[in-house]
C-alpha cells in the first residue's frame, strides 16, 4: 500500500504539479467500475477497481490505500 504513496510523491516531484496529479486521480476514481476485474488483477490498477463505498473494515485487506488519503497527501505537497 505504501508504494502508491511513493509513486504519487515521485510523480509530484517529477511533474512539479501535485494538484494536476490529484485531479487525474479523482477522474480515474470517478470512472465506471470494470466488469471483468477480479481480485487476482486488482493490484495492477491505479485505483482499486473493487472498492466498495462505506466498507471501512474491508480497507484493512485492500491492496490500494483509499483515494481520499492519496488525494490528501498529494494536496499537502502543493
């Protein structure tokens, strides 16, 4: 889960525009859920395609950190 934060930070340092990366992450997260996604391939996506809204207990076993935390970290870099 920490690799996503590291990738976000590296991208923000490379582009010098963390707000742009945050907006792109919002758009990716708002996209339609993919119908053919399985738990075996969920780790390959930028945002968790199997995310269930309002299920905080399932966050413990998620392969991705919550989008809100990633957005908060990116916007704190600005």
